């Protein structure tokens, strides 16, 4: 601590320590600084060091340590109040609230002592002339903690009735506390109304909206406002993740996961904070955390995952069941300590109720990267005793036939149940044939022999048509396995025979259609494989086979669902053939007809494949409305039968289409669904990453920066150049940089932008590389990294020059000039860079290809004059009475006036830019003592906007008009006041 030799050095060290992350390291440094302060022999230094120590303790997991420095501060105040300056006097009274709340959270401090401190706080506040608002707020906390609801309601009313003064908590903290009480009393709507200004960013502080976002999760879920709850989780968890002192809020996010079917994410959150299991400096938040851990572990155990390994206290491995028991015991033991102190059972009752909460949503997709919901391993099936299903066999057969005749879902499973029940039972050939037939359908390529066996049994049962249909099915399976020629040879015999049987009236239309469709399917496989000049005859043969099916069946389906399905499938086959031939419009029309036929037949789930292909064709043809209709129909018609991968694909495509017409809110909903279903399908790292990337972009377009950042950061680890392309990685990093920049994380934003620029550096087209380098320079500059920012802007400038983008080059030069000004004696370098910017602008203006382009360069020139004027005005400090300062002000004024002239030349479209330059010039004229000139300029600006409110077309324009008028009126007052 040899670096602390005077009071100023101590203050700098405390300021630096305040910027460090919360935790024991920062606390230890505060303790060192107190020792250094004591050696300075300056009472105020000790007071400030004690206050610093108290603050870092309060914002850490070691809150229990803050009572010692507070007691010492209070003693110093009582002994020598004159040693405290105004700020430290205020701080001493302010932290009374922290101490009161902190005592409640420590069960070893007697309730009588807390009540005594509350009285002491009231007395000291009264003596200091403060309102009782903070006192009543503290009293409310005490009463609510012990479960004295009547006293809590009285204190709450008194809290709100008392005047706000300098001792009242900030608006954000007060509103959080008031909303918490309303939610605690079951008034969720009122709680959210109170929290609204905090949640929307109107009021903020070090821990808000962090805690309000966390507290809002369950009320929102209880009210069914799940979209808001998801958004608050993504925003809020991002805020509390790195703040050690926010274990209670962190626990609310884990609880949210446990109650929304996001148990896997809840486990990830626990794994991020292992110290939260054991940190004991703040018993109340540990009680909250362990209660939620027990809740989550009970959820997993209830799902049959009690033996799953989970993150827990260090030193051993834990299963969910073991951790549930441990966490419950710890929570209840802590609660018992509080209740013993309080003389009530309130805390234990709350803890038990929290651990027993029932889920509030079966599964709420969050959009972030997460494994599929954990499911227990399937129990091994217990087959019934052989022959035990004989009594149920007729019913099972009837149900299986009903399902298969009507092409209902789960027909295959129904026939499997028949087969199981029929083991050891003597069946007639027809029953045996159907069982074998459907078993073969379930086996795929391995079922060829079983199809042949089914054909033999159908023949033995006296149904030669169905026997031929089974042989045709066997032939088609051969085609699916790759032997198309063998399949065609195998189906040729059944084809000839079925036509003869049908002509003789010895078989029905259903059996005949089955064989004809089998042959058509085989020929369709051949058509798909055909290439080159010989493709068209093959397609013509397939087309003839399909039309033969239609000629047989169309108009003769009656109530037969199977025949209606043949018509629909045939239409789709013709669509495929049209597409293979390049006639995409006809293909789209026929796919639409086939899908409609399936829907009309009461088989909407069969339409999904064709509607998806119709959407792809419509997209290719530029019919985005048609693509959207088809995708929506596919999702609707798929219903519960649509499997997770298909559902994910459809939602992702719909997100793209809807997002293309700037419907970012709905597009985000579809991207969210796509991410969820991709995770469910086990495709989170491939399709899910695409969906998350798109979701992040749609959230960004809505200005939902924190949510977008959380989702994009979640997508990034899974995005690879091999699977998704490096363009997707660059776009994700770019968007993430934009989000982080908006959130104030400029260093992190620069890192993402530089990573993206490094990838784009290798692309043939360098515009993205230049833009990203420029943006990185912007972020580096905002992060205070001037050298790095100048290097990035210089690289961007080189790229802009190579690309012939003068505007980009000029803007990079201006940015470098501003950076140069930060250095000692940097004005000369700033002047050089601005001179280069002028030179580039003027050269581009003089050689512009047309008037429109020339005007763009003129506008850039006006901006450069404007910025140079600003830069010069800020380059010097002091009064205009100083000749050197006055000379720079005069030069700055001339630049601003030149800017105004340039924008005046551009006319009405540059009015706001012109008046901005004029108003800034007027302020310099006031500095130079030219009050009359400034007043004249202000009146000219007012005149320029006379009657313009109604003429503005958008809110931004009206806002600019109001701002310029307000600035001009302010300048008039300044000029009048001298």
C-alpha cells in the first residue's frame, strides 16, 4: 500500500476499487484501503474509507460484515460530527436503511435489537430534519419479514403518505419494494403497474431494473403474460449474472426455469454459480437460493430423473434426489433460525410454499441455447403373457382396420398391438395377411420378404387383388432401397395381372389403384434419377403412369378415403414432374391442388409436405404472399402429427418470409418456435443455431437489445463456417456488436466487431470489412482505447479509399481527428486530419458524375465544416478574453457559418442541419460577446420553423422542430441576460 501517500491517492484508489467486480477481492482491497487511510491521520479519510468499505460489503456476498464499519462511523459521528463533510453526513444517515435491512437478513441479530435500531433511525432522522418516509419503509420491511401483515399494511400506507426527501430510497428501489409487497399480497396487476417505470427504464440504479425484472417473472406467469416473462428473464438474467450480491434475484431466475419446463437451463444456471450453494455471508439470500434448488431438484425427480447427476456444493457428486434432500434441509434449517429469532413460523411457511410450487407453464420456449428437456429413460416394456390378449383381439383388429382404412395416425402402432395380442392365437389367413402386411410397412426395406408372405396369405384367403397389391408394395420398397430397375421388373407382373382381374370384375378399384400407384411411384423414382437428353422420355412414362391412376380413380372415390388420397398423391406427382421439367408455375398449381385434395379428404396432415414444397416454389417465383399462405397452412394442417424437425423448418421459413415484410414481432415469434422445436428434435447445434441467429436479428430490429444479445451469444458457439457459412457468423457478431454498443458494453462490442472484420477481411468484396473496421473504431473510441480506435479507423479509411467510398473515408478521417484531440497537443494532428477530409470531399464534389451524387458530397462537406467547428471550440479551455482562446473561437465560428452556408445551398432537405450549425454558431457568438448577433441568429431559426409542426410528416421531424425551437428560445434568453 505504498501507493497511498495522500488523501487524493486514497480517493483515486477507492474509485478504482469501486469499479472492480463485486466479491471478496474487492472487499479485501477496501479493508487494505481503510488501513492506509488510518495512517494518513486525517479523520475524513478514515470516514470515507469506512463508507467505501461499508458500500462494497453491502454489494457483495459478505453483507454481514457491514455492521462493524457502520458502528464505527456512528461512534465517530457522535463524538466529532464536525469531522464529517456534507456528503459523508448524508451517507451516514443514508446507510441506516442498509443496516436495518441487513439486520433482518441475519438471523443471529435479535429482533429486539432490530426494533431498537429502527427507533434509533427514526430519532436521528427526526433530529436531522428528514422525512419519516425511509423510516416507515424500513418498518414495513420488518413487519413483512416477521409476518405481521396488519402492521405491514399500516407501515406501507404511512410510507407512501410521507414526503419524499433526500433520505428516501431512489424511485427505482421504492417502486420495486412497493411492487414486491403487492405481489406478496396476491395483487399481481398492481405490482406490475408499480414496476412499469422501472422495467421500462424510466428509473434505474445499481440494482434496478435487475431486481424488478426478477421479481416480475412469477406475477407475469400467473397472469398468463408469458411473452413478457420470457423477455424479462432474458433481460434480467443478463444483468444479474455477473453481480455476486444478487443471489436472491438469481434464485428467482432459477425458479422461473423450474416452473416453465426449462429444467435443463435451470441446471446450467446452477452450474454457473457454485459458490451460491455455500456462501453464508447473507443467510436470507442463501435461504432463497436453497429453496429454489430444492424446487428444481424435485421437478427433476418428478420427471423420473432423480438419479441424474446435477451441479451442487463442491466436494462431491450429487444426484437430483440427493441435492433435493440436502437443499430442503438447508433451507428449512435457515428458515427455522429466522423463525426462532422472530417468534413466528412465517419464514418456514413461505419456504415450504416456495419449494412446493406447481409449474406455471408446461414448456415456455426461451430462444436461448439449451438441451432438450430432460426425459427419463424409457422403462423396458413388459409384454403380456402369451395369449393373454385373445379376448381383446377382435376389438384390436377392428380398431386397427378402422385406422388403416381411414389412413388415421397410429395405424401402424395399432397393428403392432394386434400382432402382440395375436401371439399364440390361431388366426384365419386374412387376419394373418393383414398383420404381416402392416408389419412389413413398419420395417421398410427389411420388410420385402414379409410383403411376399402377406401376398401368399391374401391369396389363400381368396383375395388375389390384395395379394397383387402386397407384391406391388414389396416392389416399391426395393425402389426405396435403391434398386429401381429391379423394382420396375418386380411390379410389371402384378400390374398386368391386376388390370386383367379388374377388367374381369374379379377385384375392386381400391386394389387396382394400389398396384397402379405402386408402379407410378417406382417410375417417379426413375424420373428423379434421370438426367440429360434421355430424361424427358422417362418423365413422360412416369407422367403416363400417374395419369393412369387418375383415370381409374377420379370421380369414383365416393366415401373411400384411401381412393381420395390416391387422387391427391397423383396431383402432387404431376407437380413434381412439372418441376423437374422446369415448369414451376404449373408445379405450384398442382401442389396446391394435391394439398387441397388431402384436406378435402379429411387428411390435412398429408398435405403438409406438399404445402412446404409449394412454399418453396412460391418463394423461388417471388410470390411471397403465396409462400406465406402455404407455410401457415402447413403448420395448421400438421397439427399434433407434425414432427419436431418439420415444425422447426416451417417456423423458420415463415420467420424469414414474415420478417421480409418488416413484421419483426411476428417473425421473432416464429424464430423462437423454430429454435424450440429444433432443440426438441436434437438439432439445436444446426437448425437451432440458425433459428437463434434469426431470432436475435428480429429482436434487434425491435430495439430489444438485451434479449437480442442473450440469444445471439447463445447461438454463436454453434455457428460454424462448414454448416452455416462464415456469413452467418459475421452477421451474428455484427448484430451482437450493435446490441452491446447500445447496452454500453463498448469494449465487448469492439471485440465482436473486430472478430467479424477479421473474417470479412478474406472476402472478395470488402465493403463489410470496411464497415466493421469503422464500427470497431467507434466502439474502441467509446471504450476509451484511443490508440486502438485510431488504428481501426485508419484501416477502415484505407478500405474506403480502395472501394472508392469517399463518404466512408471522410467520416473515418473526422473520427480520427476527434481521437487525436484527446492527446496532449493533439490539435495539430486533428487539423491535419480535418484538412484531409476537406480535400477528399471537395475533390469528390468537383468530379461527381451527376447532380444527385454531387449533392451527397456537398452535404458531407457541410458536416465536415460543422464537426471541425465543434472540434475547434472544444480544443481550448478558458475565456474568450484570452487572445489565443479567442482566435480559436473565431476560427470555429467561421467553420460553423460555412457549414450553415453549405446546408442553405442544399435547400429545404437540409434545414435541420443548417439550423443546428447556426445555433451552435450563436452559442460561440455569446462566448465572444456578440449578443446581438446571437439574438438575430436565434430569431432567424425561429422564423425558419414558423408554422412547420403540421407540415412535418413523422414524429422524428416534429421532434427536431421542437428541439430547434427550444434551443433558439434558450439562446434568446442567454443573449438577453448577457
